[in-house]
C-alpha cells in the first residue's frame, strides 16, 4: 500500500540551546536597560513602582513563552524520532535522479506540478548515454507519479544491473517542462540530530523526514 507523507507536519525541530541563549540575552538586555533607567531617573520624578512591576511582568511572560517553545521543540523532536522509526525497512520516494536496476527491476518517480499532455522519462547509464526512454503518456492531474523500468533498452536488449540516472520531461499545450525526479530506496536508519531527524535511504543518502514524498 502506498501512503503519502508529503504534507507531514513533522518539521526540523529547533534546538534548545539557541532558545536558551536567546532568553538569557533578553534577560540581560532588560536588566541592563532597567538599571540604566534607575540610574538616570529624575530624582524629583522617580519611576513609579507599578511601572517597574509591569516591566518585570513583561519579562517574565517573554521568558515563559521561550521556555514553553523550547519544551515543545524538544517534545516535537522526540515524537518525530518515535514516529519515523516505523519507516525502517520500508521503501520511499525522495528527491533524487538515481535509478538502481536490480534483478531487472527499477523504480522511480516524477513530481508533476499539474496535468500533462505527455510525460516521458529518459534513462541514462553511468557514461551519460541514453539507454531507454519511457513514455508515460497523458497525465490528467499533478502529484507524485511512480514508474517502473524492467531494464529493457531502446536497442531491444536488457541492461545490466547497476546504477543509472534519469530525467523527466512534460509537455502541456506545447510548453515543455522538466518536473523534479524522485529516487526509490529503502530506509535503513533513522538518525536524530540538532537540526531534526534524518532518514537514511539506502543508496541515496540522508533526507529530512519532510523530504519523503511517498512510502511503500
């Protein structure tokens, strides 16, 4: 079964260190300003206690919000890691032009922005030579469009297993476009980091969770 995670709400969670640093900087800046105000106030017209209390309350509110944001960011990162571990061992489509042919089977995808009168995929070998051009026909709507290649070549032979690349071309009302391509691979590891969770896809590299376009 195919499920889309393109609109996943999991985003790269910010780290707590910058938030803490920002809070400390705000507190220091506020206290510096307050001290300067007290030193330079008019002795005949001193600051009202209520005014000072109001400023302290404002600082407390900002500090509380920053601490809440830090807590929510840490919670979001933990939830992202827990949810993403279920992807290990599954196939995914991610932004890539790589096409791996194994046992006469290869899979990729195209991220089509809208309908197309015609859509084609050009497969190239490691030397950049065109091996096959797949005609995917008319597409009535945009979105992620998976495709499969059986290894057959334009010359009528079978291509050897190995690494290939591909590009896509779409035509609509005479206009030609090159929609983004998607590589297929299996998730073999999930790596937490300071900038969020990285999904490691076999043969394709590491990607943010939000980069996954479809799960198989």
